[in-house]
C-alpha cells in the first residue's frame, strides 16, 4: 500500500501563489502515476493534474499555464505549484497515487488540504 500526506494549504489572495507538498511512503516503487485532485464544495472531485512514469504530465484545462506538478523521486515527494490563483480554485486538494501490484492498480489518497482563495 501507499500512504500519502499533504501539506501546504492555506488562505491566499487572488493572484497569489501556494505550493502544496505530498509525501509518499510505503510501496512507492509500485507507483506509476501520482498527482492531484480537488473537490470544490458541493461538487464532485476533479482531476487537477497527474505525473506519469513515462514522463508526461497532464493538467485540467482550468489550471493549464497556472499550476505545475513536480516530483522528487529520491525523496518520494510530489509538489503542486499554484500561481495566479483564482477564487474558483478554492477547494480541498487531494494527493493521489496509482500503484501497480502485479496486474492490479490500486489508488491511494491523502487526507486533503484546504486551499482558500479570497477575492
């Protein structure tokens, strides 16, 4: 199994920046994709972006050009740099990882961290 712990959320004014961190532990060598989702109040959880082991990183259209995912595999860390934040980015942000155990993919989630953007 993979355990994920997020940090770095908080309150920021529109136009500001925040960086979220996610520490992975456990069966990290089985991870083949790691990234971020978010859940806006009253809405379903949605993909923010994902970094794949093949080297590709995909982002939701709503955050392209503003958010960047980076990984430090030596430290088992993944980061979400969020720039030019907007009030509509206010959400609980969840780190997630997909790991393969044989042919079986298992998704793990962090506990979430609140990001609030004031106008």
